[in-house]
């Protein structure tokens, strides 16, 4: 990640940090929220793809999850000094260092039901591949991450019955 890609100021913090499962809307809601707050938007998965020169799903398949997480950690560290809206990749919350960095920040958990996540994720090849029983793996992933999203959250917005603009409006109203 270059300095030009992620402008930061010493001591700066994001206006909002979006967390949630794959398909919760972080990458879609983030730019809308940033526009309403008159700040920039940064998606950590986009930054990782830029560094690696390939999609996140390809990194997982070709290089493995450990390689992806090694790329992710410095990106997240920098992103959490970005003075705009940040969308964290859904698995970043698993890292204890990330959990510590999120403490005291305006973390917005985009809560999305299993049924809605499964519908939204579908068979999109650009997403992280889910081997074996995709629904079972997805359910286990959500169950593992749910308490971490909840404990990091400053605010929670349920996304199931809302369009992205409505989600952004709820976040602004909660601020």
C-alpha cells in the first residue's frame, strides 16, 4: 500500500469502521456513508488485491489463508489511521491485534442473518472460496465471528430488510 493510496495524518482515526460477514454490505454501504460524512472510503480487501495484483479469492486458492493474513495485517494497521470510512475484510476481526486496535473506535457491525448472507454471497467467484459443504462452512464461520463483531461494535445496524442507502442513513443517525 503506497502513501498516496492511503492518506493518513499522525493520530488520525477512521470516522467509521464497518465490520460484518461476507455479503453484509461493507463495500457497498462504505462509499455511501463516506459521501454522507464528506470523507474518503477505504476497503482493506481492495488494498490487499492492489498489493497482490489479484483478487482475494485467488490469493486464498493460490497462496493460502496464511499468505492472505500476512498481507492483511499491515493493511489493517494503516487503514485504522485513515481519516475516512474503512471497510474491514470479514475475517480481520479474528486477529487479536486487530481486536485491540478496534477498541474505542467507531466500529459499526453490519448485522446480517445467515439466510441473507447465503443469498447475497451466492456463487460469486470473486469471493473467498468455501470448500466442502458451503452452507455448513459459512454457518460455522458466522458463529465463530459473531461474538467478535458484537464485542467490537460501537453500534449495530441490521441490514436484512434495508437497502444500502438506508443502512448508511441508520449509521449517520446513530452517530
